C-alpha cells in the first residue's frame, strides 16, 4: 500500500488555508495510487498553546463541525490523517488527529503527552488502532513518539504502520536543526522495537515568530530511512509500505 507524508508549510496561527493545500495533495494522491495521506499535527489552525485565545481555532467533534471542516478532503480512494485542536463534548481541549475516510470521520486520536512542561491541552488516554483496507495502523502525535509504550500497545493490536503527525514550529530562538535528527532517531527506535513502518509528517518554514526545520520522513520496519525531506522545504514523501513478514 502506498502512503504519503505531507511536509506542509508552517502557516499563521488560526489559518485554515491548509485545507486547500491538503485538498491539492489528496487529488495528487488519487492520481498516483496513494491510499493514506498523513498531514502534520495541528495543521488546521496551528497549536493552541501559542495564540492568546486558546480555543479560538478549535473544532468541535460532537456536532458535525469536524466533518464539515474536512469535507473538501473527501475521497473514495485516499484516507487523510489531519491534525487539529479538538473541543470535546466536555469542553476540554485536546491535541487531536482525525482519520477522514470516504467523507466520514472514522476515528480520532488524542495526544497522550501534550507538552514537555505544561499545555492548554488535556492529555488523551487511549491507544486506538485504525484499519483501511488490509492495513492496520496507529497514530502517535509528535512527542508521543518518543515513548516506547504507546507504540508497543498499538503494535500489539496489529498495527504495522505508525503515523506521526508533528508540529515542530517553535519560537525562532528555540528552533534548531538537531530536532530533525532527534525525531528520526525516535522513528528508527519505534520501528526496530515493534517491526513497524513509521511515517512522520511535520511543518516547515517560518511564520511570524515561529520556525520549523521540518522532520518529515519514512522509516521501514527494519529501521532504515526510506524517505526524508530537505530542511525548511514543503514536500510530499511517498513510500510503498510492506509488512515485515
């Protein structure tokens, strides 16, 4: 099965321009036989830890608002994994990723470790897996990929691919290219530990006071780097993932 990782441009906080950009990538994936497109963490609206109004760009998941926002990405052949800020039915904020399959929200993953220090986001508590055709996969949002346990739990449920929506947009005085190597090391570790492919999609570039070098990459089940992007450059990575047996 062909999968893709979209290294999207780092957009201004609150921008929903990513929908148009992702829609273009969905159309390309349809023409090239790509089945799953992974987009970055919080690609819709940006991370709510940075804006003054934390809930301003959040999307509700209990009233059809999310499906409406993702409707332009509907495809019979391409499933999209899209990061966003969720307002749940308990009014808590979650850093989440939606699995959008054939025009429907097929599932949501909530980030287990919202931040290294503190965050406006509540922590998720589940390690679900999802299935598209013959492929069972898990999702680990950014920092979650540095912990062995969630990946292990997903692999135990049959996941053979882990998608890692990422947003390394940081204040310019904190951004550094070493983050790319650190992300790739985590990808290789999770791949080798669990015999799974790891597909990471990050943002790249500069927006206002934020900057990201872009750590998107694809690692096979033996820990080999199959694809990776140039620094600070939007790009689309594609690979044919295969189970290790």
